[in-house]
C-alpha cells in the first residue's frame, strides 16, 4: 500500500513538475514581476475555468496559472499548435502569460467597470476580419480581441488600419 502510494506520488510529481512546466512558470513569474502583477498557481478541474490555461482576475489584479491544464506540459508545442490552427495570434512560447498580462494592462488602463463594459459590448467590426487577421480566440469578446491583438503587436505582427483603429478605440475612455 505504502509502495503503491509512493509510486503514485512520484508519477504525479513527474507529471506536474516536468522541466518544460517549471521553465514556463519561472518565465511567467519573471514577466509578472516586471509588470508588478501578482501571480498564483491553482488547479481548476470541474468549474467554469477548467479549460483555461491561465486566468486574470481584475478584482485582485492577479494572474492565476491553472497547473492542471495540459498546456503547461509543453507550452512551446501547445502554442505552436494553437497558432497553426489559427486560434492564437502568435506562436510565442510565453503567449498565454503575455495574453493575461494584456488583460491586466487593459483593466488597469480603463478601470474594472469600463473593462467589464467593453467585454460585453457588441463587436464594432466584422468578426470574420478579426478571425482572419488576428485569430479565432480574438472573436470571443472585445477583451480577448484586445489581448490577442496586443500579443500580436508584441510579436511584431502588422494589422490593417481597420483592426488597429478598432483596437486603439477600445483603449480610449468613452
Ligand atoms: Zn483572455
């Protein structure tokens, strides 16, 4: 029994603390420190965030990394896959944390009330254009559009005047 438990614990530790995951989390911590954003790790299994790799909470200005997400087993491979499937705007290995940092920057800039307002606003431009230029995830809502476009710009991507005009307008207070 004790032996079986030990094997289970070792198997769990090997999965959870694989090198790629440790490296990705170390970089995530450094990136958040640079932006002065709190970062925590958690495990979302059976709630609404179960499918999320990470979540930003504007109320506490904290990025929560969902350790159980398979994304963290191999972030480079997961992100390349997501980019190739035209879901994400970049294939950058730190895309997920950059995306959450973008949420933090936006909420800090416009305030939590306005941030939530923007989230629930109807899109002001064609979502097919967003999907084609930025990526499918950016069509989820305006906040995801802002975050994914920000990541794209950070990665050196160039977008059309229509995308950039809409992006810049969302950053402005009404
Ligand atoms: Zn997001």
